[in-house]
């Protein structure tokens, strides 16, 4: 039996009736068309589907849409302000923190979450903080540089 | 993959949750943070008829100081456990272990109570709860009961929590002033422990006055290394710790799998116990 949910996604309020088994990532992609959030692994390992739920990073493949009822979701498509990218997005472009780009939405949102808690992470803290996000292209070095650059853009000292 | 269809209820009290589990019968399942259950559903390794979502029951949410113990609601997330000042001060071992669970995203959703009730033999927190002498409060149709950690973990993925019961809270006796450390051996950052060792130690000067050690993945359930604990009393050197840790695998029955055969797990138990105790003792 469908359940009614009210969820704010990237600043827009949505009301929907969802099947309990529908995963949050599928609701975002299939019903709302917000396909910036991608499915990578289906095993909770890769973090490509990371979004912010009430400001904290979560894996949207491991949360039911019905569990998001009443929450505020931020996807990669809600980070920019108008034409101005979020500093983390700008830093990933500047430092080329990607190759194929598939992991990038999740990497960016995981970074936003990490820097909110720790504005000046060490390299070790960055690598540990992003270990829920897998990148099969870059070897992570440019991703770490991007996070360090983003910390600087956002007022950190490193 | 997409889970098989199920019904969903979201109780707001423990009594409502128990009633929903009774009504749902044997195929009803508690949903906490869902970080263990959701992969099971997606892979269709399980297909419950109804999920009882306990994530919005206020009683399951708090961390409180009960005098001699810190009581943690079963629905408190790993992230909140790890960052709790009460837990860090009085139950440092739990805070340290919890900080190593999975990754940030999963710690934001997953709950301590869920991980303990799931009872994965490779999970890091069951052994920790055993080492710390935790007690578990469980609610069911007949009311509430309290179960010690030594009786809580029954078998692979099996605890004292019955199919129509809900884990309400876990009480950890205070270990303020004890040194604590957890050592885990695994292949990659996110992998489950091949073996883990949890150690918490009370020092008297430079000498170990009391120690509690528990092992992860050395059997179907976590085990206390009681021979090691006894041998550690009075020890003040690394050689003494190593001699005590040599007994870490005594009485265990680890399985063999693709990652390690039983003999290798026994070796790991001795090595990790030595390292965990030395770090906890600052020796």
C-alpha cells in the first residue's frame, strides 16, 4: 500500500505517494527526474548516490523514500546558487578531481558534509572522511587536492 | 536491485512497535537505521512481510547518565554515539570502536542498537559491548526484561531479542579513567573485520590493575578472552602483555573462509590482542 510523504528536495517541496520498497535514490531519479544522483554499486559501498539528508551525508540507495518523509534532501543539483557553483564544485573543476565523473556527485556531497564538520581536515582526515566514496579512475590524489582547495575557498587555512 | 514488496508501519512508541511486530507475525522485521537491513532487502536475501520502522520513537533516541552507567537508546546513530561527551568520557572504548564503523554516511544513519541486534560476527560493536559488560533492555508482549551481554549474543546473526521484541536500550557500566583501544585486521578500509580485538585497561601507576578483552569474528558470537584478562593483572611490560596475549585464541572456534583459515585467525587474535592491550595501557 502506498504511503504519503512530504519531502523537500533542493529547496522544492514535494508531496508523493510512494511504495514502501522504493529506495530514495529511485524516487529522486525516476519520479522527480533528478538524475544527477547516480546508482553505482547496489551494495552500499561506493557512495555515488550520496545526498544530504537534513544536512548530513547519507547513501540514498540505503534509505527508503518513505523514511525521508519530513526531511530536507540536497542533491548535487541543489548545491549551486543560480549560475554560481558551490565552492566544492568549483574546487573539483579547478583541481580536476575527476576523470569519468561518475563518482563526482557523491564525492562532492560527501566533501560538503566533511568540511561542515571539519573545515581544515588533514590529508589523512580527508582520506578517512571520504572512504565511503569509491573512485575507480583517479587514484584519489586529485580528489584530495580538490578537498584541500575547497577548504581554502571556504575559509579554511589549508 | 529493488527489494521485494513489503508493508510498512511507523510506530511512535515502543508499545506500538511491539504490537505491530505481534500483528505482523514471524515475517515482520524491525527497521532501525536500515544500514544492514537495506542491503539484505536489495539483494533479496530476506523478504519480510512488514517493516516496523522504529526510527521515530523518541524513547529510543537518548543518551543518559544513570549514575554508574551510561544508557544509550537503541535508535541512537553511530555518529551520535561517537560524538557523545558522556560516551567519550565514561565508555571510551565504545566511542573509539564506533568511530571506525563503516563510513560517515553509514554512521549518520546506522544505529548502535541495530548493529548489536543484527549481531554480525564480524561486527565491531558486539565484542565491545561484551568487553564492557553491557546490559540490554528488551521490550516484548510480556513487558520488559534485562539481559547481560554474556547472554545476549546467541549465535550467527542471532540474539536474545525475539521476533516480537524490540531492543530498547543498552547500558554500559562506566569505565572512566580506563585506557581503551580497538584493533581490527581487514583487507580494505570498508571491509568487515577478519579478526578484531577490543581492550580496555585500568592502570595503577605503570601496572595493569584490571583488563577486559573481547574478540570479534573468532566464533559465531563475540568472545571474552578471560585467560588473557587474568594474565594481564600486574603486568607492566610489553613482554608481559605479549605473554598474556599468547592465550588470546584459547577456547575460541574461529571459522575458515576465503580471507583466513582458522589457524591464521588464531594468530591474528594473539597479535591484535597484544597491540590493543599495549595501546590501551600506554605501554
